[in-house]
DNA sequence: CGTTGGCACTCTGATCGTTCGAGTGCCAGA
DNA sequence: TCTGGCACTCGAACGATCAGAGTGCCAACG
């Protein structure tokens, strides 16, 4: 176990490096932090920290920089979550309150988060699988062509075209619409399948094919939409990454275009708490020199989706975590209101 | 007017510079192109071209590079549009044919375009103002609460919640729905307003308020959605931009996040033809060192939206233009089919 | 008049050595 | 266990030199 002072030294190194972006040496440390010991002592501590793998030197006789392991310790033990200032909080609330629909909420959130953290922001659309059905509508477009419209309680709308195996009368349509709605409105998506399973049986033989098709499409929509959408923003902040540009930035841009990768990344967030993945802790190779801070959000204690930021491992963890958490909370509130 | 050979020299310079990314000198030119004259002659021609502003030297005694004006001349007079190879065409078609809905079409298009041109691709969603109404649906969610669902012929769905000034019976609702649809289905959005103006008059006094509200919401939806959505992709290709990274790339990334800027950019495309904006021809300052190639697409001779790519001024214009045009055509076909 | 070969000139970029300074490791002493 | 001192290392910055590519100009030629 590292002594109190060594941890203090590590904290100082992380803070300085995050601020200056340059390797930090023993002398500079003692000058900028009131450690109460001499540079020589700090040097010894640094030697230990290096041996333990918390810090490293880019080349002999330069200062030290934190390793992923060092950041990990910093985040876990040394750093709190820095709460936002109250003007910041007010600004967040004002900005988000202006949103007019779900797209707008997500759009504003992503811009807000990017601006606040000065990093790349990723916001997942509220999940359908956790949502409930507000309404299912069936429209007849042609004798054997229907449109299915699904409306969720989060305000999202999905529509599908359906080619019926046989013509389907207006009466049957109204009937199906009514029965369907009476069974599924207010239900969670995951609960729907068993509730509609026996519906075809109660229809005339000639309509059963169509009813089955409609149900199949409905269920398919629920499942398909479980692969959820994302919005990202603040990519311009990538330019503040480091000196060795193209090499670092390219894989990150590539990763950001892979929805699957991002979803997995966010998915790693713990249900309730905040998740911080540092450097090589990220499964995706292109993000080995970045850290991801993510958290779930939702209304009323229920997580409906996640959001987070992607930035260089050399980031201001307390500040970023504070911003991410605050934004998640306010978005949850907004969703609860609407 | 420039002589034939001088134009030929300009063409050679553009081609070489696009290929090598390095200033091109007189000697190298005569070696790589069969111009039939000596380097000295080429030097004279270059001097003239420089005086006319078509090319420039980064510093004294280095090769020449084309100016924006030079690229402009190249595009207008010297370069054709390079058609894609037939394997490429087949690949495009196969890839786009797999799309399942509108989002997917746009998503695939943007990825395709980015990959084909190795640049940043921008695709605008098919415009609502040019679209026609396929169906308008009204749902009663609560006694005084309606939902309006608008379905377009391009498969897009928009929905709005409406709070009615007074309760609205099922009979009136069905009536309104029927009349509304009989008037607007198949109509272009821009033609809708006069067609529904007198609808409230034909209803009972107590329902007129609600009918007006519904109509107002409908018209509002048409207008609001005229501010259209975009999808972008291939941002990782920005890393191939140039050597002086952060400075060039940052404003581009910023521009790409400004939907308004991008829409304006695409909007500059001529109705029918392809538009190429080179360097400073772009109104937006951040894009002064990029070129934008855009074109409208649509089904049946009608332009419903635009798409294009953003890349360095030093780009392969014939190839890029060929790819953009081909993709636009195939997307138009796909839209016509669905 | 357009084209050509020759020639002197001018820069940039690469290479190399030197220097400077920050930072380290180690050791002896408090 | 901490501290001050000291020798050492190594990278970044600076400057001088050099080679090469490319230019502009000129005189000669068809």
C-alpha cells in the first residue's frame, strides 16, 4: 500500500499534467504544490510510483506522466466528482428547457455536454425496450397494404409498411386496431409479445394471415429498435487532443462512426453509477488513448438510455464526471416532465 | 485567352499536384507528361499562368500549385466527369438495394459516398416541401387531446400532439379525418394551405376551434420540417487532409456540426446540374480550404434533396464528381421504387 | 516570334554538431 | 526517513553547412 504522501504526489502529478500537458518533474511539483518536502524526497516517491506502474517517463530524464493505472487510482481513490457551479447549473436547465421534442432534447444535450466538457459527447436516444406503448395505429393505404405506426411514451414514432397476404376490410382493421390497443397501451415493450400471441385466433380465417403479419411486424419493430440510435457532437474538440495528430485522431473518428462500438462503450456504464474507462480498459483498440465517461439517465429512477463523453486519457476527470452527471440528471428531469 | 498548350500545362499541374500533394516543377512535368516541349518552354508558360493567377508558388524557387482560380478553370474547361467502372456501379446498386427504410437509405448513401470518394459525405433527407402527402391520421388520445400523424410519399412520418380547446367527438374526428384526407392526399406540401383554408366553416360551431387548431398544427409541421435534416459520414477521411493539421481540420469539423451551414452549402447546388464550390468560393470561412461537390437527387426528374462531399481543394475532381453523380442517380432510383 | 539550352541565383529541407537546461539517480550526512 | 549536493543523461533548440530542385533571364536558333 502506498503511503499517504505518495498518493498526494500522484494526485499532484495528475493535476499538473492534465493542466500543462507536459511531463512534470520533481522540482516543479514542490514549487506548485505545498507538499512540505524537498524535491529529492519527491524523487524517491516518484521512483516508487514508477516501479509500481502508476507513472512513467516518456524518455529518460524527462518528467513523469501518469499511466492508465495511475489515472485509474486517481479516479478511484483520489478524485471526487466536482459539482458544477450554480450558474452552470442554471445555464444547463435553461438550455434544456427550451427543447420542443425528443430530437431537440437529444440534440441540445449533446451540444451542451460537448461545450461543457470540451470533449466529444455521445448521447443515446431513450431506449424503446424500457418504454411503454402509448398508441398503435393501423392505416389502410391500399386494399392489401397497411401502415403500422407505433407511438411510445417518450414521444418517439416508428412506422412500418405491411403488405397483406389478402385484402383486409375497414371493419376488420378497426377491430384489430381496437383490440391491439386495448391490450398493449401502457405496457412495456418487453411485455408485449405474450399479450398479443393469441390475437389471430379470434379473427375470421381469411383475416388471420394478415393479423399474424401485422403482429410479426409489430414485434419486429420492437426488437429492431432495441438497437438504438445515437447522436454525437463536439468532434471539433478532437483537435485539442495532442501533438501527434493524425495517428491519434483517425481511429477515434472511425470509432465514432461505428454506432455498434459506441453503443457497446456506453453499455459498459453501470446501471446506476458512473463508468470511467481509461485508455486500454476500452475494449476497442482505436480508443486505447482515450477515456470514456458514461452514465445512465432516465426519469424516476429508471435508466432509459446512457450518455457520456470521449476524451483523451489526459482529461480533467473530476470536472468531466461532474458535468456528465449533472447533464444526465437534468435530461432525466426533462424527460419526466414531457 | 490562353493557348492550347498552356491549358494543357495547367491540366498537367493540377493532375500531378492532386496525385503527389507536392508543388510541381517544370522538369518533372515534362518528364511525366508528353507535352512535346522542353522544360524551358514550360517555365515560360508557367510564368504566364502565374501572372494570370491560375497557379502560385508557395515560396520562391519551389514548384507551382494551382490556385482556386486554377482549379475552377480545370473543372470548367479541362476536366470531364469520370464515369465509374461497371463493377463500382454494381456495388453501389447492391449496397443501396439492401436498405429497409428511409433512414437506412440515407445512412447507406452517406457511407457509400464517403467510401467511394474517400472524403466527407453529406446527405440531406428528402425534402418535405417537395413531397406529397400520402396520408394524414388523427388519433384521439384523450377527450381533448389529439395526435396528428403525417405520412409522406417518401416514407417519412411526422407526429404532433394537439391540445384541443374543447372536447372533440369520435364522429367529428372521423369526419375531419376523412375530409382532410380527401383534400390533401397526393398533394404537394406547398399546395396544401389554400386547400384546407375553408374547412372549419363546414363544421359545427363548437368544433371549429379544434378544427382550426388541427389545421394550424398541420401547416406548422409542413413549414417547420422544411428545415431539413442531414446525415454526415466519413469524417475520418479528414485526417488525409494535409500536413498542417489542427488549423485546417478544426474549422471543418465545426462547420460539419452546423446544420445550417451545411444546408446552405448544399443549397447552392443548381437545380439540375452539379455544383462545385472551390476554396474561397464557399461563403463559410471555415471551409475556405475545402471544396464542396454537390448535386440534387430525386425521383422522376424532381429534386427532393441534395447530397455531396466536402474535401480538400486538392481533390480528384473528375472522380469525385463522377461518384457523386452516380450515387445521386441510384438513390433517386431507390426512392422511386419504394 | 516561339522555342531551346545554358547559366547564375535563390530558396527550402536535411544533416550534423553544439549547447543548454531540466530532470534524474545516487550518496553521504543530519 | 528526509535532505542537499553532485555528476550524469538526454532531448529540444539553435546555428552552420550543404545539396538539390526550381526559377528567371538571356542569347541563339529555326
